[in-house]
C-alpha cells in the first residue's frame, strides 16, 4: 500500500453518504433487529431499497433481497447481515427477577447497569440489568459479571407480575442505546455490526440507480438474517439464489485501543479504509479484483489474514452450492458487541465505493479459476 496516495485520498475525501441516507441509517440502527426477530428492521430496509431495485423478495426466516436486472444467467450477490446480538429471557425467579441467556455473542461484562428493552408480543417493556452496590459487595475478592449472576429487574416483585407484562421464557431483550455521531468523524451505536453493512449495500444500489448503471448481470442485494449464531441466513439464501459470485461485507476489529494484541489480532485502524481478507474461503482471483479496483480508484484499504475461516457470511457463500467465488470487504470497528460500537465515516464511504466500483469491473462469465485444466 502506498501511504502517500492514501493521505492524498483522505484529504480530498468526497462523502458518498447523503443527509437523507444518513437519516435512514440512524432510524435503521435505532430500530432493534434481534437474531431470529429481524422483521421490523428488514421491512424498514426493504422500504429504503425499493426505489433503487427492480424486484424484491424475502424467505421464510426473514432474509430480505432486492434484485437489479433480474432474469440473467449470471448472478452476483452483495451481502450483509441484518441481525443484532441480544438476550433471551431464560428463567424468572419467584421474586420477579429475570435471568437471561445469549442470543448471539452478547457480552456479559458490559451488562450491569445497562437499560434494556424487553420485546413482548404486546410491545416494549423496560428493564435494567441490576448490580449489587459497591458498598454491599464485601471487599476482598470481587466477583465479576458472568452468565450466572447478571439479571434483569423490570420493577416487579413476583413472577406473576412479570408474566402479566407478557414476558415469558424466550422473550428477546436488547439494549436501548441509540445512534450518535462522535466528533463529526465516527458513527457510534448499538449493532453497527452489521447493520452498517445493510446500509452500505443499500447505498451501492442507490448509486447504481442514480448513476443509471446498466449491469450486464442480475445483482442480488441481500440482507441476511441469523449471522450472529452461525451464518444461518446466508446458508439458506445462498442455496436459493445459487449465485456465480458473492461479495460480502461485515465488520472487523480496529486494534488501536488498549488491551488488544496486534501480534495476534493484526494492525487495523478505523479511518484507514476497507479491510480486504486473506482466508481459504476468500477466492484469490476475486480478491485480486478487489485489490486491483481499490488501487485503480485510489480507495485506501488494509489487509487482514484469517486462520481457517473468516467467521462471516463469506464462508457460507463460498462453501454453498458447488463452491461460489466469494470475497469479503470489512469495515473496521471499535468495541464490537458493546453498545458503543464505532465506525469511521470515511470508511463507510470507501466500502460503498469499493463495492460499487468492483461491480462495474466485474465481467459476465468471469472465470476466477487459477488454472483451467
Ligand atoms: Zn457480530
């Protein structure tokens, strides 16, 4: 990577995200979308996408798809995941306190003192993750938050009162934290992982539509459910669409803040551009197309290597059907799976541009094999 070039690009940064699209992003982030319960966010996303695509469809589990130029033999997917980590109500005590289990990789360490929304069939019930006062904790050896001791208090003193609020085992719970912009530089919020991705692929569709691009292939803009519990929505929709190429976007860790080891986690930073991945599931020639496109268009990028799997929907697409050439464009993010996830505005613009330019560079019937016979 040419450092000088990168700086020049940063100085001349032209935003892609408009005021109107940012308003949608804020609304989309503030709307909860727990794994397995994504429908209200999916509806909102499809409503935003509809003017930019020719067709839309959904599947039984809630994955939402927009299609540009349907009906062609060659099919390209751009994909993100729609679900956010959350909690399930697991056990209600006779005194009306609620214990939870994870739905996705929710972090027990950040739970104490957080306010939550409990999503009942009859609407939202407020609660808090309680925690014993510093005065009452006894001193010597402090017990940290764990799945065995964090609990919700919804202001009830009996299980009957809790049940009267329509809370039952299996009701989902999300944090109430909302979107903000920090120092005019970062977007901050809950579950930017990976609804920033859903936003970015929708923005790609907007650009294609506004620039009146005529694609020679069918493009599927896919917002998949259930990534956080094992790439499940992507598995289902990859089988259904049977694409020829899949470009996935998700988040990855910025490693510039304390207590993260660059030796094991790599050296990645918010603001330095999209992250391109080297992993067995990332098809090498498709990845070269991404790298070449970034270089040609002056889009800054960073590199990451992954052992075995990327842990993203890329793996689900790559290993679907008879093997689908797949690649990953990641957005660097600070504080993953907390309520204050942070992404850099410029990175969002650059991911959108990189996906857009790659789609323009992609040829129908492109052969990604490293050798033919
Ligand atoms: Zn995640």
